[in-house]
């Protein structure tokens, strides 16, 4: 697997099932046997690990430079679990959770973020919904969809997954041509959301859109996007404080924290 984004089709091809089966697993809707579900999740993680991760060599290189702690935004390879434990130098994963017991993580509450996006789209009158994402091996991708789909289910709705690995414009154009363009879109990131807005505006389609990250809190953007975000100064401070406490020996327990997210009330949903 080369260093590119992982798609639903990649996962399906790896284990010999249809893309629709993989989509049902990620959506948690429709019948999929326990064995197939386990194979799909394992394949998604394995393929992703081969192309978008922090590995042992990167960690050891950081230690060779005298690092007393390592911070990464990438998915950690499973082999790091024992290595970090043996070396005793903390490895902090930011922006996604990890189940590797010797690694620390601090992330936004992605499940809650997905739920807030669903609530806003439902409140805006949307009746059909989709989640735009790629790199489906990332826990943050999965968690945002989990919160989104579960909250929609409470109101009797389901959510489609739209794989935008090869472009948002083509993915949405395909659905529009088939008369299946949802009127409520939740995008994995703000940049995806801005691309989606540009695309649906060109189609003159009426679609509500929610992003994630609230980048407009830091840089000027042309549209006041409805999005999910955190208090970034507080978020950064929490990361620094937790990691320093561990490095300085004030805390020896595992750091596994989620940070509260809030909806930014913009004009797009």
C-alpha cells in the first residue's frame, strides 16, 4: 500500500467483500456477520497503519535527539505499545484516541462533535444526511461518524458515508446526477466543508453544511461556517500541562483525555 488515503474500496478489495458491506460496518446499519465486521475493522486499521502512522523508527529517532517526550498527530503502529513502555519516554497522540495502553492521548470529543452536527442539521430542517470523509482507518474519522449516525438514529434518520478520497466535487456530482444529493452534510474537516459549499453552490443546490475544527477562529475565511470546535488555547494548555506533569514525575498514570467541543453557530446550517 502506497502512502495515500485509505478508501472504502481499498478495505473491500483487501478482504474480498463489496464496498457496500464495508459501508454498512462503518455505519452500523444493516446486517453484517460478526466475522465479516471484525475482518473489515481489522483491514481498515491494517491498511491505514501501512500508510499514515508514526512508527518505531520515528520514535527512536526522536529519542536519539534527546527528546524527553514525543508528540504525534499520526496513528501509532501497534508495535509502539511495548517499545514506549520499555523506553519510558512518553508518546502523546494528539487529535485521536488510541487503545495502545502505554501511549497517551488527548483529543477533541469526536463523538460529541458528530452528535452536535447531527442536532444542528436536524434543527435546520434537513431530511437526508451524509458524512464526508476519507482515511477510514483513523479513529477520529470513525468517532465523528459514530456520534453523527447515533444522534440521527434517535430522530429516525440514517446517514450515508460519502468517500471523498478522489475529490468532493466528483463525489457530490455523482449523487446529484442520480437525484440522491443529501440536504444535510457533515464534513470531517472545515476544509472539506468549504469545498462542499463551493460545489453545491455551483449546482445551485440547497444543502446545509457543518464542518469540524473551527479554523475560522484562527484565520479569516470568506464564509461564516457552522462548525464544531474547541477553545484552542485551553486545549493546547491542557496538552502541555498534562505532558509536563508526566515528564517531571508529578503524574505516572496514563493520559487518556477528551476535550469538550462546542458548535460554532455560523450561516451554513
